[in-house]
C-alpha cells in the first residue's frame, strides 16, 4: 500500500470523481518533477523560480477556478486538490498560485469591466503577465478599513499615494491591483480597486528581506508616490471592502486545502524516516511514543481533509458561508503547523536541515496562519457567528 | 501528418499483480496506460505540432478496460481513439496482437493515409519489445526501433539510437513503424482542460469482424507461444543492514560479489 493510501484513514480517495483524482495526480506529478528536486535550494537561496510559471500556466493552474478568458474553469474541489498538491511542494509556490489566481485575477474577474478582463486575464492565465494584490499597509493589517492610501481624481486622471506592505510578487509583477480610498459620489471615502501597471512612474516595490518563512516566494513593500493612472484604471464593480474581501475568501478557501498539503508531506516524511532510522537496535517506528505521534498526526490530517472536502462541495453548490471559510482556514493552519512541528521531532537533529521538509513547512506555515486573516481574526469571525457579537474591536 | 500510436492497458506496476490460468488478472481501478507508451504519444504530438497540422490516433488492443489507456492518450492530446476489443482476441500473443494492430492501421490507412505508427519501447507487463517489428512486417513497412532522437524531414524519419557503446543513425522513408525509447522525450502532463475534455471524448470500438481478422490468426487460437506458468515471485529477502565500523566498503563489495552484481 502506498504511503498516500496508508495516511488516507477514511478513504477520502473514494469520495473523489475520476477527473478530480486525475487533476490531483497531474499536479502531484508536476510537483514531483518540477518542485521537489529543487525546493531546498530555492528556499536556502530565497529564490522564486519564475522559470516554472509557464509550466504551471500550461497545466491550467493560474486562475483555474475562473471561467473564460483562457482560464481552466475548474470546480472548487479540483482547485482545492491542486492547491493541496502544490503546497505539499512548498507553501511559497502555492502562495504564488493564490496571489496570481485567487487574488489578482479574481479581483479583475469579480470587480473589473469587460474591457479590463479582456485586457489582463488571458495573459495572466498564460503566466505571461504576473499580478499582485495590494491591500495590507504598514499600519493596516487585520483592519484594512483604516488604510491610508488614497486615490484622487484630478484632471481626468487618478493620482494614487500611499504605501502597501507584505504584497506577494510585487517586485516581479507586471500589474498590481491596488486598493485605495477614493471619494464616493456622496463625498465619503470608500475603498476602491485600481489596476496599476508596475512600470507606472511613482510605483516602487522592494522585497522584504531577510525572511525566516516563505523564502521561495517574494513579499514586498510598495511605495505609491503620485502614481498617475487613466480614469478607466478603476475597478468599476463592488465598491467598498467587499471587493477585496471576496478575493480574500477565494484565497482563504485555497489555504484550507493548501496547508494540509504541507501537513501531509510532513507526515509522510516523518513516517518514512521513522521506518529507516534505527535507535537502540530498532526503527523509531517501533517505539510507542513514535507511533502515538504518527497516529495523532495522521488522524488530524485526515479529519481536516474531510473538512476541506466538505467545504469544497459546499462551495461548488454555492452554499459556502463566510464563517465556514474562517473555520476551515483556522483549522487547517492549526493542524498543519502542529503536524509539521511534530514531524520534525521524529526527524531528530536531521530535521533542522533542508534535507527534510517538515521544518521548512512549519516555517512557511507561520506566514500561512498569519496572512489572509490571522488565526485570531478567524477565531473572532467564528465567535461572532456563534454569539452574534463582533469582538474585533 | 497522420500518426497512429499504439497504447497498451497494463496493470499498474505499483499495484499487486495477480494471475489466474496464467493470465494477468486485470482490475479496472488498478490498470493504467503502459507508461512507456506515453513517450510514443509525446513523440507523435511533437511531430504533429511541428508539422502544424495532422492527427494522432491512439489505438489499443484490449478488453473494455483498454479505454483507460485511450483516455490517458486523450488527456495528453491525442485526437482520436480506437479500441480494438473482442472476446476472440483474448489470449493473443505477440503475433495475434500485431495482426490485430496491422489490420487496424490498414483500415485507418484506407480512410486516409497513415504516415507513421509510433510505439513505446516495450510493454511493462510483457517486456517482449517485438510487436513494433512484427507490425512493420505485417504492413510491409520499414521499422526503426528504440529511437532516442527522432527527426522528420523530406518524407523520411532519421533516428538516433544507442546500444551499449555504439551510437547509430538510421533512416527510412514514410510510412514506417517507429518505436521510441523512454529517453526520447519527457511526456507532457495532461492539463486541466484536456482532462475534462477526455472525460466525455468518444472513442470507436472495432471488433475482430470489423477488421476481418481470421479466427486462427488472433486470440488463443492464433497464439504461437504458450504460457506454462505464471505466479508472483516471492518477496525479496530481508534487507541486509551493515553498520559501518570501518569495514562497510568491504561488506558492500562482498555483497555485490556474492550476488553476481559486479
């Protein structure tokens, strides 16, 4: 029996349709060939492998849940399965797929005009245009409503000023979706999205370094100084925070699955190592303490995978509520980081090297549990759902 | 450019293999395309893409489960699929399989000329590697086998093949039968759109009668070899673990010599 079959405690495999398994297997094969052999070096060198983007696009990974415009138009479950496999390779590379597809492309697909979709989405699906998504600011993280970036319409041009932080891919992006406060018709400030070609004068993106997490992907500071854009650079639909939040919910859904890929890979690494590593004349796997760790990890991952699949089926039926996404993102991140750390303990001292994946995953998951809503924020979303009381403030 | 690619449905080499009456027990969930045939599909797709036009027709001689192999070919990009399936074909050996494939190629060729038949280097369940040559003999076409590199120009295929310490270049004019080595290319991964399209893409099913195959040429009746026994090999012996206390190299050398591995 393969390791994957061993750790699928509840035969979740049989819940998947053949095309869902094939989609997953394709991405798994891609990760085995294109990511696994290189990821330790990329992580060590803090290198984002832009050279694999065309192959990702060739599979249909970029904007795979979107319909039309060269996108693959796949279901939520298929998208989730793909994210799980990519993140079994590395969270940083899954982050790239999320930023490109779930954030930047989704922002244009949900909030953009038909002209904007036609102009940007096909190239982004093909991986020829890289996008990024600028919401978080140096002083506005969990509370994006306090953002200080402004957009002012003067003389038929939008002028953007402000700063963004922790923006994935910004330094290599061709286009940035920038959220800024603009005056609405009634004179009140309202969050609006803008499409900013990164070559526009006044736009500067600087990678944030050095990092102890997500080293195979890029996160940046963005400075916006008198960035002048044509009047049609604004995303016309869904003014207010629901615009970016709808995108964040797509990315969060991807994380529900993705984090479990990192967890599964950590478990499999520990399981394999425990069978080979001899101490006191027998394999680690023969010790009760190791077996307890393995059993607990496998149980946690399998339970969380059932949750992810349930959420995916609900999403495909259009019945996924906001609190469910929060519950899933919180649960998957909690499980994944705990499993990755526990897996490291089975690897002993060798587990702190880049020869093994669990500590790399655990370090990456520090970011995953923080972005797209921290553990704390998602806990409070659930608290609000249960009590009816918003305790964010 | 019209290319026929032969694809075989085989038990997944990662799964447990069972035998009944000296035949492999095939379970649909565990079977898959012969992995080496993916190199043949890739080679065909590359030639058609380079030509800018053409068709890749995947052909499988198999039971109904052979559709699994055709679907894999569709996922990679094959344009058409033919499943040659008939109880009369059960138990075919290399000769019967080659006869059925030849009749299929001839029928396709009668509709529109076939330029090339491409096969993998072997089937992982049979490991005979003779079907391409037998097929070429049936068709009266040249055979170029075990190509590592394939080049098509001016109506002829030139291949590079490597054997031990020799590198050969061989050439033959179309139409011909070509088998490609597993080093010839890197089979593409199916993309999501083709995976979805392959779910519902229809293939044709042809019977022995459709191909006017003589009953004594195929199946058990036409088989010229007989399998006397087939059984799973016992699992490998226990792994021998040697703790290196400065003598590890000698222990390894002794193991290799003892097992005739050097």
